[in-house]
């Protein structure tokens, strides 16, 4: 699969294979379980956070009010590596919200 990047620069949290553009200013830092991280717009921050195990999100000092909680909430309903095609049946491939719903149905 060939990746086509949108025109113009994107935030550091945008995965190279994710074709979506940034949807606002760099507003959050997303950290993985080891403390490595990337700054990003809320959109790409949510996609990155959804793809991490035990990731965390923090608003940058000049971020709009609520940026971190919006990013966290969006990540909850976003599937890991959501830009990849293919069937999603393994729990690790589902969003946190989908996994919670599946547990409640049992």
C-alpha cells in the first residue's frame, strides 16, 4: 500500500501512513508507557493515544481549554491504527469503547 501524505506540514503526532490532515493547532502531548511522546493536534493526538497501550495525554500550556479531555474522549472511540484497512475482530484491534460494550454484552 502506498501512502499519500496530504499537502503541507503535519504535526509530529501524525503517523506517516495516516492520510488525514491536522484539524487545528498543536495542543497536546501524548506519552507512551515509557514516557516517550509527541506533540500534536487534537485529531492526531487522539489517533496516537488510541494506538498506544497505557498512553497519557497532557495539554500544552497554550492549548485551548479542554484540549486534553477532548483528545482523551476521542481516543476512547477510535480504533488503534484506524487508518489501516482490514477486518477488526481481535480485542486489541477495537476501540476502548467497543471493548467495553463487548464485555457488557456477555
